[in-house]
C-alpha cells in the first residue's frame, strides 16, 4: 500500500480492522493442564460489509492499483468501492 503514495504528508491510509483477538497454543510435548499457552498470533474478526481500508488524497487510478494489490493478498473475498463525493 505504501509504495503507491507519492506525497506522504497529505495522503492518508486508514485501517479499520485491528487485530485484537489473541490465538494461544501450548508447545508440543507439554502435558495437559498447567494453564493456557502463550499467544502465538493475533487475528481480527471481520463481518461482511465492513470497510477494511480507506484511502484519501490519491487519484482514482493509483488508489485502484493500490487496493487491487492489497486485495490479492487478503484471504477473504473483497470488493473495491469508490466514493462518489470526490472526483479526481
């Protein structure tokens, strides 16, 4: 996402999904009991229709390229929506 920006002081990217749910696992070879394991990684629970990323002050062509690159990486089906208020 950051490589599509030119003037970094004006352009903004907002991420609306924050990984806030820890996924814990116990190491292999440890017996049952003795508490919960350490956090292995963090996830974000998403619902359909939620905005994941938002871009400002980018031309439509560059914004579409940046969002298309992010869309390829995400493991969920996504849709790019453009605001009709801003015309560039």
